[in-house]
C-alpha cells in the first residue's frame, strides 16, 4: 500500500533532520529537545520529565545518547505541521536549514544534466527554492545542475527550465537549490505548492 503525501513528507523531513541532528553539538541538541518538547514531558499521557533536562550539558556520551533517543521519539510522535512550526521558531544559527518556503511531496519526472551527462529521474519533493531528486548516481556538493520539469496549473502545463547546484547529498538522492529563478517562477512554484 502506498504512503500518503503527508507520510512521505514526514519521512523526508525525518531523514533530513536525522542527518543534521547527528552533526549537532550537545548544546544544540538540548535546545532542539526543549523546542520539540516545551512541556518537558509533563503533558497528559506522557511518561514524565526527562533526566537530560535537569542536568547540564557535558561531554558524557551516555547523556548525548539519551538526548538523541528522546529527540527521535518526539520526532516520530509529532505531526508534520507542529514539527515545522516549532523548528521555524528556532532563531539559533545552527537551525538555519529550516526552510523559508513550504515543501511539497510529489512525484514529477525530471530531466537534468550535469558535467556533460544527461539523467532522468523523479523529483520527490519541491519548493520555491529547490527540489529533492531521487537518484543513485554520484554527485558532489556544489555541482552545477540544469533541470527541466513540468508542473500543471489547472489544464495548462507549465514547463520549467532552471539551473541550480547540489546543496545536499543523501543515500537516496540529492537536494538541488535553484541558482537563478525569476520572481515570476518563484511565485508560480510557491502558489502551486500552497494550493496542493
């Protein structure tokens, strides 16, 4: 049975968070934990307070593992909307990867080219600032990519040709950030994504 668009979006967000979380320092993890669970586990139906809250952050590997475990439990329990709202509220520079534009799960055919090679695959999610392309091919961060894909607005197909660069590399694909989009292209993307 296929996953719903909301499940795909949450899974994608979860994977991106997981990559970032393992790179965070202990104080950043503590801030994330407090943001994801502002009541400290004292809401109805929770299991009570968390020992990592009352202790100062140290280099203790066990404490780090406890924070990581609690964060992943909270991520699994949160719905996508609440999770994004809480993450956007963070003003710390460590969390500047929280997106300014909403991202939509999708399955769009894309032709793309880089370094003299042509590829065909699928865009798994899209926003007004970039896309995630499903691919097993090897790319490097910063690599320039030219994209060509089609969106639909009512009955009118809207072809998009845009250049970008590889901004993130994941085991199942690459994140592309657009380099040169016009105001008109960003508005079309943002409007279409918000309608869906």
